[in-house]
C-alpha cells in the first residue's frame, strides 16, 4: 500500500518544535515579522527598542535609539553619548509623545560606557552600553532582544529589520516620527575593506567588514537622523526570535536621507559581543542547537532559488532538487526549510506531502 504523510499529520509533527515563550525570554516580538516598507509598527511590536533623550552640558538635547539587551542594560552608539551629561531612557513606548501609554517605563541615568577604541567621527567601534539605575520590569511591552554569538555568520543577503523614531520623510517639515517605524532590508557585503558597502559609502572613511554590518537602503529603506544607535535586528525563523546584529551609525540629517541610496551602516554586534559581556556582566548563554528528536528546521534566506514573497502561506517543494528530503513552508512571507519527518521519505511536489522514496517517480531516474 502506498504510504503518505498527509498535511494534517505533518503539521502535527511540526507543531512539536514550537516552544512556549514568556516575557523574560529574549527577542520575542509581539507579532510575526513582515515586510513593512518603512511604515508604523504595531504598538509595542518590538518591545526591546528604547528611545533615548540625550541632554548635553550646553543645555540642549537630542534623541537616539537603543536596544534593551538585559533588564539593566541598553545597547546604543558611542557617538550618541558624546558630550552628554544625562540620558532619559524610555522603554515600552510606541507614541513617544504619549507619557501615559500602556507599558511605558522611564529611567534617568548618568552611567554609560563607550567602547575604549572609539574616537569621535570614527565608523568603527561606535558602540556603547548604558546602565539603568534599577532593573526594568519585564512585561509583554518590555523585553530584551537576543545578543548574537561571536562566530555568527555575516548574514550577507539575509533580511534584517531596522527600527526608530527618526526622520522618515523628504518633507522638510516632517521632523522625527512620533511613533516607532520599521523597515526591512537586505544585508550587503562589507567583507575586508573593499566590499560593496565600502564602495557605496566611500565618503565616510575606511572601515573593516569584521566590525561593520551594512544593509541595502534602496526604495526608501534607510535609517536617518534620530535613528542613530537603534537596532538592526535579524529574525531567526527557527527560534522565532530577533537578535540585535547591528547598531545604527550616524543618520543623515538632510531631507534627502529617505531617498538616499547609501547603505545603512551599523556596528556589527557579533564582533563586539565579548566586550559587551565583559563590560556588563550579562551572562553568556550556550549557543542553541537546531535539531529535535522529531524534525529539523533551519531558517532559509531569500535567494534567487526560492522566496516566499508574493506566495500564500503553505508548503512548497525545494526547487534545488527533484528527489528532495526537504521542503519549504511559507508563513507570513518567511521561508522555513524542513526535513521530511521519517527516514526514507521524500517530498512529493504534486501532492505536497512526504511519501516513501520508492513512490516518487523522480527518485527512480
């Protein structure tokens, strides 16, 4: 008898890899990630994003973004803190002009540490941590992002999300956005000192790709003035968590920023993560594995071979082979690569189920 592993059974198997989350876990967004095109986020969609109001010795103030990485620590850019005497940190905010918004927490601090090798104007080493005077309360509206690991891949070609309250329009009167906005873009090569990013940003000075991560800014996918220090986040589809992989460099203050084609330049957090752990005392967590006893999934980048963009959610054959033990699942625009759950089974591209190897004609060729 021909054996098939039907869709309902397959979903039941896949459901076994779903892990419950609570407010203390890192990188848990308040809705699945999606293509945003630079629009307003849902309220508290990214609960680790911090708004920083910076007060200078001159009596003036400015704003930057930051990332909650621990109940006592905020990650931001060193240049945001240059000449600053006090910082107000706002967590759990969406509309920054609404002081009574649900979940909002506010702190005032004079304690921060910039990377010791950073110098004003430098592209490299532009990273810092701010210490809160008391621990933030972890809720559905306030959660930390996950930190990367030192040996994480470069992510070239993968999709990242940038968030902030900075300038978002070429309208000279637009100013900063009162509400948190986000946009997705793709990481571009910054390897060595002559990568594509360095070529597109030749006027900002030399920098090495080990220390810098860049993303494409075409089609208005750009961080601008006021977004400095905010997070570039990567969504790990396997764990359904967001990792802060970049810290935004200096945002262009001109009205042309939103249509600029210069890349988004960020400090590469994986390069500095050991410094972050050593400076803050945040515990290093073991690197998780991506296997289970029932099935294995890995996040799949958007490539020329397969993309979920424009496709409805569901199962799709792996176009890389005709006799595949793997298949794709599209969900909210993201591609997940799965293994067929049983040994000896392959994915049937017509039936969209896993069948035994001998039952698929393509495997007999």
